[in-house]
C-alpha cells in the first residue's frame, strides 16, 4: 500500500516540476496528446495551448512561433491540428545530431524508429529540409502511409521559422 502512495507522490512531483509547455507536450514520446488541437471554432481545446496564439491557421493546421524549452530542446515553433489531421510537430532550433543527443537524454530515445512512427506510436526526428541548423520532431497519425506523407511533410517543408 505504501509503495503505491510513493509511486503516486513521485509522479506528482515530476508533473509538478514541468513547465506549462512541457505539460502540453507530455505525450510526445508516444504521440498521444490529450486535447492538443484547435477546434472548428478556432479555440484551443487544451488549457496550456490557450496561452499561445497561432500566427497562421490554414490547410487544417494551426502554426505557432515560440521560444520555449522542452526538456532541454530549444523549440522555436510547433503545429497542432485544426481539423481531423492527426499531426503534431515541434520545430527545434538545433542541428539533428545535437537534437538526437538531447532527445536521448530527455526521453531515452533518439526518435529514429520509422516503424513506430508509421504506426503512430512514436515521433520521428527529422532534419529540417529548409534549414540544416534545425530539426523537426514529427508525430503523425493517419489511416494510411500515403495520407501521412501527403498531409504532413509537404506543409512542414513550406514554413520557415
């Protein structure tokens, strides 16, 4: 009985130390996000997301520019769904080699498992095609591989932060 209480207390302490931005992205390691989207009226469904204003909402995505830190990762932007697309992405202001090290330190993974990403159960760390000094952490969930590629990556490649 006391062990369960100790585990609960430890979990509360870890969550309690997290920043609002870190709480908003707490499902990143498994690409499971609770209410992290903008609804059809344009309102954020997540309380932490309400602290940010998108600079653009188009093609089913809400785009944000920020200067935040997520467990040591310098985040300069992110996208969340503004439609039925299940795409969440973070734009990280560091080259991919450093981003791999930082994600490994923070999450115990370099986010390089393409099979898990394709299944929608893990993010994929990518080199930003527009800026070699930046990286993208992509969580895409779709009904087919074609849907994921068509809806997510071309849109990300068009935006520079």
